[in-house]
C-alpha cells in the first residue's frame, strides 16, 4: 500500500512538473530590451498665422501697410522628414526612446505689389530632438496599435532667403536665421511584427515646433509665425538588440 501511495505521488509530481513546463513553453516571452530604428515620411505644415515683427509698418513686406496689396502664404508648405531613434522596451505594453528627426523642403513665399519689392522667398528646415513614450495596450496577431507623446527641442532654421525687386536692381540675399524652441508632439499608429527582432511601424504625428521667423529686419522687413505646426505620416522600422 505504501509502495502504491509512493508511486501515485511520484506520478502526480511528474504530471504537475510536466504541466508547469508545458505552460511555461506556451507562455509568450517577455518582450523587453534595447532597440534601434529609423523612420521616413511626409510632413505638411499648418497655418502659422504670420504677423509683422516690427513697429515700423513702412518697412513691412507682408500684411497690409499703407493700402498696399501684400500677401504671404499662410503655411510653410510640405517637407520630407527622416529620423533615427534608440530606446528600450520596458514591458509588453510600454516603451520609450530618444528620437532625432530632420525636415527639409518647407518654404515661405511672399509678394508685394508696390513699386519696390516683387517677391520674397525663404527655405525652412527643422531639426527635432524628442524624448518619446509609447503605450501599446493591445495585440491583434502580428499587429500592435500604439499611442505616444514626445517632449523636446526644435531647431528651426531659415536659409536661402532672397528678395526680388521690380526696379531691375537684382535680387537681395537675406541672412539665415536659427531659433531653438521647446517642441512637443502627439502620435498614433500600428506596429507589425516581422520576426522576434524586426518590426514595421506606420504612424501619424502632430508636431508643434514653436515659432519661426523669416526675413532679416531692416529695409527688407521681418515676419514671425505664431507656431510651426505639422501633420506627418511616417513609415518606420525597428530592430531589437
């Protein structure tokens, strides 16, 4: 009887161990660790609410001064955006990274119908360095939706500025301007798992890069926008280390 009880206990212990081992094998591995990645896409700017940046309206290029019909495009157009990031996956549902992005292709255009200035043009480029956090609460097969926010710095630069005149005197070049602003963004998208190391991202991001100024003051005027805000569509890739 004792032998039978010992045998039964041994069988039960083996069965328990086997069931625990099987459950451990079937349990998905915890996805944590460092990752690196890159992204690229399209960025479209919103209206920047341009306004005069000086008190002497006779020197103003844009807006309405002394009955002149002057105008400036309300936004800075579109740009290409590309970036790199490095981060850490803390749990299955939360990760954070540090991202650096560059945007080029924005342009400010202005015109004036008086006897002096015919057109103003300046290119705008933006670097951002952002600390980002992402929440990924659900998984649907290989798909993993996420939302996130970022805080950081935007370096907004204008370059290649010039003013064209109606009197045939040739173009006047304007010095470039660079501003460093506080920046924030909000984003949402979906990741797609290719392998245990590789995944793809398709996402949307709204960025507020702070104020942007164009022109150099003086006789050519200077104009400032309330804020350079963009809507962006990005395709990214991440690799787990």
